[in-house]
């Protein structure tokens, strides 16, 4: 972790690590929590393997969907770690994503209360990190982490 380049977020999710992993890797589950509500998410491609596509769309009215993320997975370690980047698109073409280029690492570890969920988002330079922070990284990714926790925890209770 480089504090000049990276942003982080941590949560304890009161659900087993396998449930959190499944929420990340099942397209129907991912669509339920991946974008801050009330914006809706549609998962176009979710190929959870190294070099696999990660493409989502979003909609404010539930009818018209626009691009949200066009990325690819770099690392997939089952039940432990996912790394994806939008610096390469889902077809492995160099990309210039708006508003910021990043590489995100999601790490899952067992915790006595469930899952220790950690997010590390790497940026290419301090300006990109600052831009992402100014755009609301903590609120946006925090809301999504809360939604993931609510989804994973509710499906454990169900």
C-alpha cells in the first residue's frame, strides 16, 4: 500500500467468506449490490478468471443502461482474492477510462465474525488518486461494501 497512490476500504462482513465470494462471482448476485442504490446494475460480462471480462452497465431509471465499467480480471484466487483493472478493457485493449484509471484488489480472509473484506485501489499517480478521492471514493465504494454486506448477510440468514 502506497498512501500517495492508493485508497483502501475495510469491512467485517458477518457472512462466510464463501458467501461473499459468491456474491462477487455470480452475475445475478453482483447485479444486486455492485452500484450504489437506487442506481441499477446490469452485468454484461463476468468471466471470473485471469484475463476474463468484467463489464457492467448502470441505469438511473431502470430502463436506459449506460456503460459503468469495462475491465478485465488480472488475478483470481478462489475465495481469497480478485484483482481487476479498467486500464485494459474487456478485450485487452489499453483504455483511458473516465473518471479514473485504477487497479482494484479485493481480499477476503476468515474473521471470527465472518469475513475480513479489504479493498485496495491502486492509481498511476497522486493526481489520479486525489481525483478518485475527491469524486467520493470513500462514499461510493463504502456504500457498495455496505450493500455487499447487507446482501451477503441477508442471504446467510435466509
